[in-house]
C-alpha cells in the first residue's frame, strides 16, 4: 500500500476512487472511460501539487520511505557489484555500503548511505546514520579507487552522522574529517548525488566531489530543520517551528544551485522519485554518464585543482 504525505491527500482520494472503479470494471461493468478521466485528473493534480512544494514539503518528499535508496540504484545501474566491507580497524558499518562494479561498461568504485526499507533493514543500516567505521570504510574505498585509477560515484542520503556515545569515543569527528579530506584530494574523478537528505558533515563526507548533483526534491543542509528550530526556538517542544526553519535555511535544490553548493539538479518524475523509481534511476544514470565523460578528459592534477576551486568558491559569490 502506497504511503501518502499529508499534502498528497487530494491525490490519495482520487487514486482510491480509481481503484474502486477499476475493481467494478473487472466485475463486468464498463467504466474504462471514467477510470481514464480520473487517471488524467490525478496526473494533472500531482503535477500541479509538486510544482508548488514549499521547503518543508520538499523535506517530507526527500524523506519519503518509498524513495529509491542506494541499493535500488546499485541494483539497476551497477553490474557485477562486489561489496567490500569493514574499515580494517574496528568493524563494518552498514549505514554506508560500497564496493566495486561496472557502470555502463566502466569500472567504478561506488558507495552510499543506505537507510533500509523496513524495520529489519533500517535497524541493520542504522537508518543511514554512519558511525566512524563507516567513514573509514569510505576512505579505504577512495584509496582503492585512487590506486587503480577508478572513478568514484557516491550517493548521499542521511539525516546526519550517528551521534551516539560509542561513535564519539571512536572518533566520529576525525573520521568525518578524514573522509572529507580524502574526497577533496582524490586524484580520480568523483561525482556525488544527493538522492534524499543531505545532512551536515555526515553527508559532505561522501560529497567532497568534482561534481555534486541533487535530485529535484532532495535537500542538503548543515542541520535538519528540526535541529535548527530547537536551537532558534528552544521552547518548540512540539516541533511546530521546523517548517519555519526549513523556509529560512535555503535547503532546496533551486536555492542550493543558486549558491553554488550543488552543480546540477536532476529532474524527478511527476509526483517525486518514489512515484516512478525506474524512470528516476534511468534519468540519474544518464546524467552520471554525462558527468563522468566530461571529467574523463581531466588529469589527476586538474581534478584536484578543480575540486579545490569549486569548494573555495562557495559563499564567495558577489564578494569579488
């Protein structure tokens, strides 16, 4: 059963009617014209609703449980995927999954946050919130990519790094910093895509890339709207000010593109990535192929210099 967000209620009502009439049609009553008319109406309504989403609604879409996850992109886009586990220091963190494979015929290193799709997998992957060993695994994979001259593809979808005591004791901040540093000095092409939530340092640790892409209804921020609201309005116990925070934080893809924080917006199907996963994955695959081809003509020194220039430029627009 499909999960509907609050602002999707009118769409949900129409699709319930479609299901009801479709069931009657199967019983012998010819209602094909009525069903087609309702489907067209639902499609128009979905397109209209999603063209007017505010930042908080986009946040809800970015967190939609049916949105494609890292494993979906890997299964559809990466052939001969071989997962590599562990950081060779402490253990394996399944909040970040990565390994080797072939993307449209080209050998690549691929990694990303995985949130899980049901209770068991969400617990296994810790809801996509990585511990230090997850980021150290990412460094290990990037070092392997550099050793063998392989491009790196990363998929970002996390509310943030795991804030538990054990993670802090094992050097969470240092692990995030090392992963970010390795991305910045990597001597092979690296393309990062924010596919859902891009939360704080836990996200940028996998997104210090030559090209940072973002799906149309994804978000990317230094802190969650709820976290910002709790700091700005300390008495916001009900969480009602998160919407206000989202409105002020400039976390949507359009805002991020204007500020130079991301380089390209990947359009989503009408109704969001969760409405047509196959179309979304194919679209992103085409864009990734274009980006890797453009970067393939750059030398290792040029890749490092371009990455440095890209990140130094953030926040400097209008200051020169």
